[in-house]
């Protein structure tokens, strides 16, 4: 399989290459793609070095699959160009996620909707993926009425510039700022830009993408997305109101049976998910499962996942694996 990784020098791009190797993805030819300033750089994959090429060159090479993590503008402009030469694009940016003709895929939930005609496929936002993977089986059984979610998002979601800002602040040196304020010993209620309704784009992604993936616009969602100085992954405090009642044992049983979800839930021995332990793993970890005693049919839980892996690179590659397995490319 001729595979292009677009954004190969970025944080997600680097994890994509790592996951492709780990999962022994059938790469017969690799095309590493980045912006003009990175063209010519050498990237190690397996036992070989690959030279970074431009987007123009990559399109001309007609890869069968292109895994994108290069920002929305690049996806908007270049995904159609790759698709026009027969490439199937799986895009990590938000550019295509809400497009009516583009599927938004978490393989464990809705990969079965994919067909050969899907040439641009959207990977959901990291904080959406980890939440809907847990909520999908619960929605199927109890029908979700409303979700209230607060996220605690790793600086790795912003990228290398944010990681460098934190390193500088911890070292007491000034440098380029990824955020409007210091992030060291701080929490910023500001992920991505603000929309007219007072929410950030990151918060509205959780609303809009959840409704699209669960194929139900009646699900009410409200979100607060917070940036915190951690590196291992995104954490989420989620409150879910169902149409019907549930038992905690049944919820735990359902989640235990859900592929890609691992329960870490025993407060007797201080067992609950934490980003430092989710770091580098592909599973989504759930704990602090407890009934919301303030209203009926409602549950609280804590959900943690590595935002660069299941939240981005691994989910993207799992979509590609599904396409190959089902002869859709
Ligand atoms: C963030 N989910 O964490 C966004 C983009 N990766 O900033």
C-alpha cells in the first residue's frame, strides 16, 4: 500500500508513523509530506530514511491512502486534489468533519457506514473520540438525553509550540507563546477560538461531532474545554442523562464488553484513570463511575485517553485498516 503521511513532521504525524510501524500496517511505499520549509528533511521509518516531499509531489505520486494532520487549510485545499487522483484521504483536521457528504468515523461505532465512494473521511476531534467511544454503547441501551462534559486537555493537543512554552516557563525562561497566558501552574478555559455564542470551537466540536457520530441531533450537549499543563492525554468529567434508568453494574458490564474501553474504577484502592498512565496507549480509560444523585437516570464518569493516539493517529490508522480489510480501497 502506497501511503502518504501529510504533516509528517508534526506531533500527530510523528505518532502516525510510530503507530503504522507498531501495527505493521502494509506500507509498501511511504511518502512523507510536509510544508515547503521541511521539504528535504529526513524521516526514519522502519529501517529506512525518507525525504520529506511537497504536497504537489505527493499528489503526483498518487498514493492509495493519505493520512492528514496538517491543519484545516491544507486539508480543505489538498484533500480534494488527492481524492481526484484516486487517493483515499483520512483527515485529522476539523475541515471536513461537519461536511454533509463526509463521514465522521470512530471505527468501533460507525465504520460500517463506509463505502468505496468515501474518498475523504474525517477523523473526529480527540476529545470527541474518547467520549463517544464510551457513550455509544450506553446510548444504544439507555438512549442519551443530555451530556454535560468538562475537558482537561493536554498541551500536546496544541502542538510543539505549546510543549516548548511549558518547558520554557518551567525553566524560567521567556519564549514564544502558544497561549495568551502562561500555562505552567495554570488552567486555561480556552481551547481553540471563541465563537459568537461564547463557546470555543473545541467545545462546539464536542456538541456537533457527538450528534453526528451518534446520528442523533436531539442529544443535548454542553461543554467546557480547559487546557492544562499535562502531556499524557485528555481527561473528561462527563455527566450523562438517559431517557431510561440503569444499574451501575450493568453500565460497568457494558463498558467492559466494549472494544477499546478499559475500566479503571475502584475507589477502595484509589484506582481511576490518569493521563500519565494513558500516555502512549490506544485504549480509552473510564473510572469514577457513579450515579448522579441530584437527578434521575443520570450518571457521572471520568474518561481519559492519549489524545495523540486513540484521539488522532491510532483512530486514523484503524479507519485505514478497516478500509483495507473490507476491500474499500
Ligand atoms: C486540541 N483537540 O486539543 C484539539 C486539537 N488537537 O487542541
